[in-house]
C-alpha cells in the first residue's frame, strides 16, 4: 500500500469515527508547531538511544553468561580428569584458559 493510499484510508476511517477524527486534528495541530514537533523528535531519539544502550548491555550480559558457563563446564570436566585437549574441544576455551581454572 502506498503512502497516498494509506493516507486516504486513514482519512476514510477518520470521517466515520469521531475519536479518530479528534486525534487526527490534535496530531495535525501538534505537527504544525515546530517546537512541539522538535521536542517530540528529541524524546523519540532519546528513547531509541536508551533502547540501543539496553540492547548492548543485554548482549554483553549474554556473552558474559556464556563465558561463565563454559568455564564452569571446563571445571567440571577437569574434576572428571578429562584431558585438556578434550575439554578445549568441548568448551571452545584455550588451553591457557583451562589451565588457569
């Protein structure tokens, strides 16, 4: 659906629903006010930046959790007296990382 077709469909809905019509009028008024529009854009940018920051933090936390899990598995395999070569293959940890556990 093109933007024009979408806008026409929105207008048809607005014609039949007083609530939508009222909301469209408020939106039109707010959009016309440059300061209000800029403030809204700044709030939206701040919100997106915060979401990006949180996504990054979640990714870091996930990577740290995976690393901790691999080390715990390696410790358990060391307790079972498995060779370091096999532990390295099973966990993806280097020989040095395993030896330091």
